[in-house]
């Protein structure tokens, strides 16, 4: 019981440190403080999103949604 509780706390703490963008297609994109890595993740997801949904996701839209996620995460 104690062990489960401890694990839950670690998990919560980890979640607090990381912002995750949940896309409408169901994919989770980890928001990292590295702009080059983030750009790579966005471009990879645009391709993945089209493969999953058949819809083209605009880079400006995904960036806007990620920024909203960051704002929500910080508040
Ligand atoms: Zn998507």
C-alpha cells in the first residue's frame, strides 16, 4: 500500500514538471524546452497526424495549441 502511494506521488511530480500536448487525433506530444527538438516533434506530428486522420494539420495551428497548453500548464 505504501509503495503504491509512493509511486503515485512520483508520477504526479513527473507530470507537474512536463507539459504534454494532447492532440485531437489522440497523440500526446511532450513539450520540451528545446526549440529545435520541439520543431522536430511538431513536423513529425504533422506527418503522423495526416497518416492517422487523413487531415492536414497546419503548423501555425499546432504551435498555437501547444502555446495554450503551456499557458494552462503554468497557471
Ligand atoms: Zn494529431
